C-alpha cells in the first residue's frame, strides 16, 4: 500500500468514533470499524470490497494490534492489520496483505 493510501485511510479512521462502553471497559465498535475500513479501501485504493469482518470485543488498549478480513467483490480476501494508537481509539492501518 502506498504512503498516500495509508495516510488517506488513517485520516478518516481517526475522525470516526470507534468506542462503545462494554462490561468493565471500553471496546471498539467493530461494526463502525468494518464500515470505515471498507469505505476507505474503496476510496483510497480503488478496491471493490463486498464486506469486512473485524473481531468483536476488542478492548481499547493503546499499542494493541488486531486484524480484519477484507472480502473483495471479485473474489479473494485480504487481511488488514490495524493498530490502536491511543486511549481515544484512534487507529492506524499497519498493512494490507493479500491472503493466499
């Protein structure tokens, strides 16, 4: 992924609130993360995405990484690795890798 693509994805991901109060802590709203990853990959990378699957119950733990599976419209999948940058749940896309 190009530096410009990463920057564009990061900007939009940072602007969207991803938190929901969970039982005893703050967790990412996986549905919102999925929607934003999909929209941003389509807008910044020109990828045709049919859906994105991110894990539920991810605690907002600065420095933690998690992965989402990106399902492409033409078939195939890619893995998006995201980093939780801070306690405000700002995210960075670390890498996007095609699955074999």
